[in-house]
């Protein structure tokens, strides 16, 4: 038939056409040295795939079988007949349809349980069929039996290559906003499941009052872009909709920060390692030196840009912390020279560099050595870091801490974290800079919670997923007197590894996520759960009140308990409306449906203030809010006699329990008259590094929704062209791409 002849001629050139696709370089299948064309087809561990010839699939109408080695199972079923159908009954919580696309393909209606759920267009601008494209997917079905029916609309052909069924336990299945609303007997705190991130939420940052960016590693996420899985998405708060974002390089375990002009940079990552990580399936660019740029996009039209020839780091970094400092630039701290697990001297990158590059201490833009990051091996990846009001930087890694003066390149070592608790990857704890205000002259104090006492010199074969995490929380006032006094030790109600600590406008802190035992990562230790290095998820949030007396600061009373484990690669952040967004969890090499599988659902933890009357900021000064200047808010107050505060918050960039840029500064209120409040902005970039923030008005402790402001002059950080030129002269684009194909080990393992 004509259809058979068309496929025969077209498929002769499929490999050539795909090889010219600028987005994908192809992949090397395990055990082979011959690159093959990329397709999105993927069966996650715990899922089940069915070829088009499966006896469980029924066809009605004129369907033809097309044979070709280019197809996943060497054949497809294809029809051009209007109202021809294919039916499939299955038991599960999700289903995916994979088929070919080209210029001859058209649309189809998709029904599940007799309900029309989608009209899918299988057309693509290609003269030859692109095989095994994901045409339809859903992951929010109730656990049980379902029937999928696909009907050709008649405006072209449709194909069925494969069907993949997701089988997730009911406690872990995706749900819609109406399916779960967990409340305690006291409805003060609520926990709702609402929305999907589309890609695993390894990294998360609030971009505006309306959107957040979600960044993952390269893997087979269900969200697609340009015919392949996405590994970044734009999440809209109001509608809970996600839009895929294009990324060029592998952002696996990258860091990030905003700059003074509001641009977000996403820094570092991992290369593609053939035969060892799933990234080899995608042909993406090496991410180790990458600087991904998201310019301000408050209108929701966000683009991730990469220019490896002209914008890159001077050295490779994986698991680096990125911190906005007092001049509005980004300080890039530590990391490893290549993907692995526990750091070691062979792959350690004990240096700092800056973006934009700086010519300081004779560096001319190149990395500056850090003795601290040498001394803190092995458990020192994703160092804890905060920019302090005096312009210096607090750093903690392993179980040590210091204050670093980046302007003079000097270290002030601090007392070690008590009781041998390690707090950075893979013995991951979390930390925050406690609220700053003029009332205590902006004296900084740090809080570090969770972690592990596991010996970081042990091999994975001597570490268990059941090794207890730490419940310790330590505080240190970073004044001369405070340092002399030393760390103050408290304990959470439950031990936690990989927790997330989230500042509220009230000054309280919510601690969520994490595990009660093990260490971070996957596939490295004994007694793995699935492949997770950690176990015993901690499902109940805890509230921390920094101003309460020692011993009475923690409470989980009336806190709702989640049913979703939030393990490795989970995140949490405050959002502009005052809710806490909780997402992620993926202790897996690639998307998985086994225990502690890849999690896409979003939870919303709502404090009591969200459900009652709240003040409202109706108008605020547009443009830039300069340091030490007065500015006004037009507000709607609940009570003109109430006590008011103005809170400036940096919601930060969150990944791997690192909340380095999170910040709360209470601003001085100069006057309050009727619905007008005049406040004074931060005195300098030490108190609040220049860049984006959110203003909240509090009335008797009840915060309004936040409004975005720009603190400082809104300008780019200082650019040193000679330092930039030296970085480009001294390095090459993706020069560490030679790490492709190298097998992992205890030194450079898969993490």
C-alpha cells in the first residue's frame, strides 16, 4: 500500500535526519560504541511497557503493521482511517502513548474510562518519521483498572509504537487539588496536594509574584519540549500550570543565585557520562562549566540562555554553592571537579570564583584557593554559606565553620559544630541566617539543623541506610562575644537528614522534608531502599520559634502529616502568597516508580495566617529602592491601632537543603498614617545584598501577600572585561567533555 511504501522510503533516511537535529547528539547504548538516535521512549523502573503487538491491545478499523529496525520493537501499528481506534485496558495510575510523528500525521482523540481527556496532534515538521515520540501521558489516575481508547480524527495518520503503564502505590500516586486536603482537628495548618512540577524539583527559585522556576538533571521526565523530555519548567502559582523550558547542558546538582539586576544564574552541573548515567540518552552539553542565564521575566515569558563560547566558569563545578554577596555579584563556592558521591582530594575543587569574574588577589578572574575547603574533606559539598552584614561570608562544611573576608582573602576559623555532627553533603543538614533588624544592630546569627555523625572516611560498603540521622540544631551569634560563647545546642523532635528550613515573614521557621536515617545520594550504601541511601522519611513538619527560650522552640502540635516521602532531591520555599511550596524527591539515577520513586506532585503547607483576614499591600514604589532611602506602601489594614512591621525577604535559590540566599530583614517603619506606611530601606548591601526581594506587611504578626521589589540601583554587578577575557583565554568551552565514557568508582562514582 501507499502507507507501506511511504514508510519504507522515509525510514531509509531517519537516522540521517535525526543526526542533523541540532538539539540532540544521539546516545551510546550500554555495551556499544555506536551512537544511536535519541527517542523519548523510556520505561521507568516499576513501570511496564507494552509493544503495539501486545495481545492486550485491540484494534478496530484499517490498521497496518509497519516493520523497520528504526522502531523500538521493530514494528508499529499505523492507520490513516478516520475513527479507527486502538483500545487498551490496564491497572495503574498513569499511562503513556508513544508513536511516530511527521508531516503526514494528524490528530487523535484520547479517552480514558469513556471520558475525552485530550485531543493530541501527532504532526511534526519532519519529512521522515521521528520514531517513539511521547504523544500523550497522564499520571493522575486513581489506583485501579482503566481503559485507554485512541481514535484517529481523520486529518492524517496516527501510529502506536508502545504503551507504558505507571503502577504506583496509592499513597504515592499523583493527585489533583481536589483529591487530598489534609487538616488536623485544629484547622490552623493545612497541607494540600495541588499541581505537578513536570520535571523533578531538584532546584527551585521564585522568579516573581506569579512564577517559580524548577530545574532538574537530564532524565526522562514526563514533561516534554521539542520532542524530548524537559529538565526545567516554569510553574505558575495561580493556575498550577507548568511550561517546559529549554536547557542545553546538564544541570545535575547545579547551584544558583540572583544577581543585583534580577538575572538568575544557574551554575555548574555534570557532563554526560556514557554507559554510566541516564544523561547519556540525551546528548546534552557538558554542564560542569556552564552558566545558564535567566533574565528577569516577571511577565512569565522566561528563557534559559547558554553561551558556552563566551560565558562560562573558569573551572568545573558539581555541587557548588552560589551566593549573592554585598556588591550584587555571585560568589561560586567549592564543589567537585566531576560527578561523584563523597568528595575526596582527587576531585575536590577547593576554590572560589565570581560571576561576573573579578580581578582580585592577583586572580585575574581565575579561581582563588580556599584552605578551608581542603581542610573540610570529605563531606564538604554544597557548603553552607551566608553573606553577612559586614560584607564577609559565613561558611560551614563538614563539621567546621569559618568567616571568610572575600575582599582581603582571609579566614577566621570558628568553633566546630558540636558533637561531631556533619552538616554538608552527603551528611546533609540545612541552615538559615536568622532574621536581621536594626533593633540588634543587624547582628547575624546562624542556625544549622540536622545532618549526621557518620564517618565521612568510610566507604559506602560500611554505611547503611539505617544509620541514624542527627536531631541537633546549633546556633551561633557571629559577634565577638557570641563566638567566644560558642554554639548553643538544641534538638528537633525528630532526627532529620536532608531537611529544608523555610523562613516565614513572622520570623518563625518551618522545617520540612528529609529522612530519619542514612545519608544523601543513591546506589552507594548497604540496605538501600529501592536505590536510596536514606530511609525512614520524616513526614511531619516542625515549627521553630527563634525568640522562644531554649528547650521550648520546637513544636509539631497541630501540624498535618504528609503521605509523600520527600527524600533526596526535594525542595521547599516560601511563596509570595505566604504558603510553603514543597516539591521533589528523586533518589534515583533516572525517573523511577519503585519505592522512593521520582516525585512530581506539589504540596502546599499553609500557615494559620493564610486562612484568615490579612492586610494587603495595594501599591508600592515602582523601580529601584535604593539603600538607606525612604519608600512608601499604600495598604489596606485590618486595624489602624495594630502593631505593624515591614519585612523584606529574599526567597533564595533552593537545592539539596541549601538556602544560602534566603533572608529576612525587618525594615524600620518611619511613619504610619491611615493607609500609607513609610519605611526605610536597608542601609547597605551587607544587610541585604542588592537584587530582587519581596516586601510583606505584618499586622499583629499576620503577614500580607508579598510584592516584588528591587533593592539597590537595579544595575548589573561591576563587569571587569579584562578578567572575563582572561577566563576565556585560559579555558575552553566544555573542556571537561573528555570525562564522557569514564566509569564511576568510589572516587568519581554515580552519586
